[in-house]
C-alpha cells in the first residue's frame, strides 16, 4: 500500500513538473509575440514617417524650382565684386563684356575704345571687363592701358577664338583666368604687352601661325598656372618673351612644327614642358633658376639648339623621349645637368660642329680645337662625343 502511494506520488510530481514547464513555454511564447508585435508597429510608424518626409522634401524642391529666378551672370559677378568692394573699383560700364562685332561696331557704344579706321582700334582708358573680338583682320592697340579682371574662374581678358589676323599690342592684362584666349585661331599676333597674375597668360589651342612676341609674362603673387599654353597647334612662333614665376613657363602639348626662340624663362617650376610633341625647334632661349629648365615626355624629333640652361635643379629632363637633336647648348651649374630615363638622343652635330658645353666637364683639349678629347658621358646609351670647351651662348 505504501509502495503504491509512493509510485502515485512520483507520477503526480512528474505530471505537475510537465504542467509547470508547459506554462513556462506558454508564458515566453506570449511574451515573444508581444515583442514582435511591438517591433512591427514601430517599423510601420518609421516607414510612414519616412514616406511623409520624402513627400515634404519633394514638395519644397518643386516649389523652389517653380519660384526660383536665377541670377544672370552679370548679377552674379556684381555680387562677387560687392563682397570685395573695399579692395577693387567696380567697372563704370555696367556690362558683362565689351564686344567688337563682325561689322566692326563696338558694343556698348560708350566703351572706352575708339575705332580709328576700318581695321584699327585704340583703347583709351583702363577697362575692368573682358574684351571679345568678333571681327577678323583688325589691330587692337592698348595704348599701354590696363585690362583688369577679378581672378574669376574661366574669365578671359581678350578672347579672339575663331578669328583670323587679329593683332593685340601694347596692353596690360591683369588678374584673369586667361589673359588672351585663342582657340581655332590663325594668323594672329600678341606683341609688346604685359601680363600680370593671370592663371594662364596666353592660351593657345588648335591654332596655327600665331606669333607671340616681346611680351612680359609674370605670375608674381601666385607662382602657379601657365605662362604660355600651346596644345594641339602647329607652326606657331614664341619669340623674345620674358616668363617668370609660373608652375609651367611654357607648356607645349600634342603640337608640331612650332618655333620657341630667344625667350627668357626664369624662376618657374618647369621652364618648358614638352609633352607628346614632335619636330619643334627650341633655340636661343635662356632657362635660368627654374626647378627644371626643359623637360620632355614622350616627345621625339625635336631640335634643342643654342640654349642656356643655368642654375636649375635639373637642366634638361628626358622621359621616354628619343631621337631628339641636342647640341650647342650651355649647361651651366645646374644641380643636375641632365636627367634621362628610357631615352636615347643625339648630343652633337658631328666633329665639325661639336656638341654642348658642360660646366662640369673635366676633360682636356690637347689639340686646341675647342672640343674635348674625351666624350661627356651621360649614361650607357647617351654621350656627347664632342663636348665644347667654351660655351656657344
């Protein structure tokens, strides 16, 4: 009897344990359902809020677009000028640019430019807006007046794009993004002018038979940008210019058959940078106190003749540039006379003409013919076989 009671008691206890366990599971199931329900409700509320916010934002944008009246470029320019009105004097002519139209007339008629004859114009006062030329075969004489900008990105002091036979002379152009801008231009001349603190003093692209002569080009306050930029252009003449304090004094890219002659290129990052250009002549120039005097990259069959390269960090740099003819130049006291990488070039004009003058050449001239008796060795594939004992220029 007692054993049956103990057995029943054990079964009862087991049943009670199972009941408690089922109640425990039921409790947690309901708790989990409440948590899931609460999370779902919160996610739904967030989704509704996001949809509402997007709707409001779209409404605001649509309202702004339909009610916004953009400022004209002239008003925008005036706003920029007003921020600096303590430093600059606003232009008295309330226009965006002065135009010389295809029929030869001047707009506006009150602009300080006089038409002396059918093809001759004189600037008779300083101007603080750009000048755009729309007529071929004319001369613009600045009469030593100043065309001054405000350093605005993209601004062009004088734009002679798509023109033929236009001459710009005797003008001072200051603080434009481009001093003189030439694109698809031919037969034009920029002469006897001064360029101060323009990001690119003279821009030349897809143009031919352009003459840039006897100009003073300096970027005194910025020391960046380009003195003269020549791109995809042929048969141009860059002569007797003084170019100082630019990142690139002269940039020549993708161009052929240009003559760079008698320029003074001083205190620039790179005096002259020649990229992917062929059959150009660089002669009678002085590259002084630049980081690099002349640097060629992927350029061939150019002639570098009778130049002075003095006081530069690197006199002449050559990268993947072969077949160039380089002689009668004077390499004087450059920190590195020459840098050559993957390049093989011609360094003399033969024994009768000789090679280059190198200030660090240590060879002798026993026969007194003015040519060193031993070559000036550059690297395994380059040597000046007839180094000059005295400089040609």
